[in-house]
């Protein structure tokens, strides 16, 4: 048995899970999420506990068992609590601002970068004096918020010599020593 797949998922109050053929729908206070699942995997809901069951021990069914359990668990947490990510811009002259769902980033290039965000993501930017600019992202969809964070981070990844770039709040960047002047 898959160690992840056999764990039951407890459904909190205010969250409803429905299974219609191959589609699992999770509704909660933060929104609604859909996930299509493999027809071989079956979902059993008893009271406020959801269990994912596989028919046999074939390799593909074993792989899907843990995968779909994790995806459904992330959906349940997303619609009940939501996911939050905080990005920090480290570097002289790096700035960020947002106009609705459009993020404007000044990351040391000749032009500013404009990034349109999906409507499912709430965005907030903070720029305080003597502190690094911060981007706060919040969403019910874990996969979507992770993808958006990766896209923002890809514009200027943290580099190891000066530590400049876009990084997650609290992330530690391993620093390297620069070149040293050689003596004869």
C-alpha cells in the first residue's frame, strides 16, 4: 500500500466534496476546485472522511493512488484555509507595484516587466523605506500559486555572489566568495 495513498482525508466543516464520474469537485469558503481523476481510482466518502482506493497493485495504479490523494488533500486545504506565498526582491533599485491583477516589476533591466495574474490569485505589494519590496500572493489553488511564484522568480533568480534577485521570504541563499586577487 502507498503510505500517502492510504491516509484518510478529513473534510472540515463548510467544505463539500462531490464525485461525478471522473471529476472530483471541492467547494468551500475560499472557492471551488475541480480535479479529473483516473477511472481506475475510486473515492469513498463516509461522513466527513474521504478515502482513496485503488483496485490492484499494478505499477500505474500504485503511482496514481498517492498522487490523487495528495491532489485532493491540497484542494481541501486550499478551499478551507487557502495558500499564501511571500516573495522578496533583494537588490538596489528593485521595485514592485500592482494595478489590480497586473504586477509591474523593476528588476534592473532596461524595461519594467508587466505580468498579468490569474483572477484566482489575490496579490498585494509592500514597499517600505529601508526594507526589501515584498509581494504577497494568496490563492486556494496550490498548483497555480506555485506556478505563478516560479514565473515571478524566473525573471531574476537569486545569484550566489551578491545575493540579488527574487526569493521566497526566509529563503537562505548560499553565498560564494568572489574572485580574489592572486599574489606572485
